[in-house]
């Protein structure tokens, strides 16, 4: 009864926002076009309010245009807009634009007064605020901002004066300046590294082109080294930068160069060079990576480097090295579920059963890849949480009357999906579970499935997994899955990750529709099916998209040992890469997934496989073993000898 009331309310609101022909809608779209083209006159014509739910947008565009054009917009108009629309996404956005304008003009007093009203300031705004405080001689500020020196890699322009102040006030040492230069070079931020190098003491300064030479053509640079390069700090540092740069393309070649130079380097410099070579070797899945990491010892590492140290040890099957690598991580990284799980596995492999159990217990009980695996190591299967009580008509009415929700729905209707998504997300910040569940139910009733999932995903204590893991289009998906002998839970798990069930979804590289099929892939699959007259527009049709997508899933599955982990990786990154990421020996499926070199694909595969377990539990009333689904990845020569099929919970519940 309550859900039917919610459905009626949702339908009423949706129908109250007409699909087209509304003069108010036309005005919003004309104003948007004028703002995009910079036509101030036409924008001004369409800015006055008419009672439309999106009246705030033309007004915002007009003020944003003024701020961007000259930064001298009437402060009173801006403040009046911000006060009248307090708490809205556009108020936050305009305030951020205004603060950037104030920062560029060094209007520190106005910026300092307005900055506290920002709810979620981005890093560049935080640095403008630091500049404002520096201008007032805030004595405690330098110690407050010192951590930025070590954590900030992508450095907004506004942060450069802040970091320079640390050098000028001797709050960072020359060693720490060199450390930052190294870190920026590791992250391929040559321009930033060059700027920081200019802050070195006079006796350690390097030529303006030296960094470019060491990083652009490291082999040539190392070939032409003067015999006395090690006599100066800058000579040794440039050698290390060149070795690290060469390692990106050729770790083995970098190691050979290192062997010819290591007797002229300090112990710390040797460890740094080996750590860089090991890191790059690990990302290329080279078997020497684990040994090189061991040789690097306890050299300081970035978080990414530390993660690859664990992955190299996992692929080597070296559980002692896994434990050492995880325990050496910074505390915040060490606490992540990924490394907690692998530390638990390492402790178990080394016979420390109680220590292992403690690690698994810390992350168990959540619907995520490593939490599900931890539960299985503890002898438990994934269980759906108790479903939250149904939302009431009063809760539905609150959602319907929320201005941010109304604006988001109108924006979706006008095909302004980016703006609508931002309105929706902003409106849901800091909301309680009941609001989130009602919002999810509301969006689901309207067919805005990605926002329904988004809302349901945020709940903390009360959950509704039928909303968090929606299963729409079953009349299309289940027959296609059955006809191609695919696990329906896997198909849904992949589709949820691909498009969140947005039929018009389009990725930055051109993938389209529910299953995010690339046009060329669609054409190839259509040809295999004997379909004539293919054009990319077919991918926008849900029926055709699902048919082509599930057919492609079947093809990659058959071409990759009928293994869902390999096929999931192939769906995201291509079958050739999925094959190349195998090892010369069989690998546990979870180790293969964790050591995928592409960040996006690694995250994708883990989420698809966890989604599969949850969807199967929802669709079939039972949760299969994730560890069993991950299984064993055959060696690159096709063999599976040497690694038994892993059984869930075998370690702790024998």
C-alpha cells in the first residue's frame, strides 16, 4: 500500500513536468545556450524568473558569466543570490567561482570572510584561503600546511605560493625539497618538479634543462654522465631520476644501468633506485619485481608503490613478503580492506591463525569484494541484510517537496543529465537513512535507476538491497542470459558496473547503452550473428544492446577458459590484455584480480565479481562462494598444475 502511494506520487510529479513544448523549459534551454556561447544580451533576456522550478539556473549562469568575465561583478548581487539560495548546489558552485576570482585578485579580506561558508572547498580554494591567512601573518599556519608538502602531487596554481612559503621560512629541509622533486618526477609532473627544484639552496641548484634531459632521454643522459657525477648532490639526484624514468619503459634495462653505477651511490640512493625499478617491473608483472623490492629494503615509498610491492609478492606466492609489505604501509593505507585481507591471508599461510582471524573480522560483514572474501575465510557465506521497513507516504512527500530533488528531475527531463546528477548528489549529502531510502524508491519508480542506486548505496544502518542492486529490464536480460548460457547474476553485476542501467549512457571513449558496447564491437558481434545493415544507433535500443552485449560476453568467456574473472577483465580492457595478465604459473583468481595493471580494470573486475554474488543472492535466494567463483586462473601455457582449487574458509574452519 505504502509503495503504491509512493509510485502514484512519483508519477504525478513526473507527469507534471512535461516532455516538451513548455515555454518555461524553452527559456531554460535558451539561457543555457546563451551562457555557453557567451551571449550576454540573450542570457539577460532569459534570466528573469517566471516561476519555473529551474529559475535559479539562468540567474546563476548570468552571475557566473559576470564573475568569469571580469571578476568585478556586484558583490551585493552575488551575496543576495547566495543568501536566497543558501544550501543549494548552485550557491556552492557560484561561491567557489567567486572565491577563485577573489584569490586571483588577492582580495584576501573578502575571501577570508566568505570562505567559511563553503561546504566542500576544493584544494585550490583551500590554498587561496591559506594565502589569505599568510597575508595576515598567521603564526600557526605553516605547521598546519606542512603536510601538503608531502601529500600534494597535483598542485593547483594557488598552492604554489603556500608551498614556497614553507621553503622560505625553512619549514622544509633541502632533503625534503629533493624528495618532492623525486615524487613529482615519479608522477610525470616535470613542470612542477622543475619549479620545486628552483627552490633548492644555491649550491644544489640544477640547470633549467637538466631535468628535461634526464627524463626525456634517460639512456642518453646516463651514457654521457661525467666521471665525477657522484661528487654533487644534484649529480646523484639526476642519475636517480634518469634510472626511474628509464624503468618506466624498460625495468630490466634500468637495472642493468643501475648495476654499472651502484658502487658510486649511497646505500639510501641504491635502495631508492631499486624501489623504482621494482615498482615499474611489478606494474608490468615481471617475475623479478618481488626480488628487487626485497633488495630495496625499507626505502620510503609512495602509496601506489607500496601497493605494487604487495602485488608483486602475491604473484610470487611469497606470503612472508606480503606480510612485510603490508605492515610497512602508512597506517591509513594499511587499514584499507584490500591490505587487511591480504595481511590476514599472509598470517594464515604463515600459521598465525588467531592473527589472521582478527584481520578478517575487522573487514567482514560488508557487501564488498574483500569483505565477502573475509567472511568466507571465517566460514560464513554472504547474507543479505534485513530489509528496511517500507517508506511511508509522509516520507515520500518529503522527497517530492525537496527543491533539490525537483530541480534534479526537471534537469533529467531536459536531458541535462550532468547538472541533474550534481543536483541529486548534492541534495542527498548528509541525509539520514530514511530520506535516502525514500529518495531511492522515488527514483526507482521514475526509472532513474542510477540515482536510485546512488541513494540506496549511501545508507548506513537501514538497507534495501533490492534498491541498491536494482534488477530492471528482466524481461530483456534473463532470456538473453539464458539463451547464451550466462549466469544472470554475472550479467546484472557487469551491467550495474557498466551503466547503472541508464539506457542512454555513453562513455568518454564511445561505449553506449546498458552494456556499454563499443560501436566497433557491436558491428563485429552483429556480423557474427549475421545481422545486416548495422549502424551504431542500434546500441541505443535496449533490446539490441543487451543482445549484442550478452553475445560478446559469451564470446569472451569461451575464448578465456570459460573463466568469469578473465572475461570480466576482457569486457573492460580487451581479451588480449586479459590473456597477457596471466602468469607462467597458475594464479588464485583473487591474486589475478588484485594484480591487474590498470587501476580502472582492477577496480571494475572486483566490483563486478562482488556484484555477481549479491545479485545471485537476490535473484536465487542463495549466495554462492565468491572465492569459488574466482577460482584459479590457468598459467599462460594453459596449465593448472601446482595450485589447488581454493576452497572458501578452508584455512580457519577446517
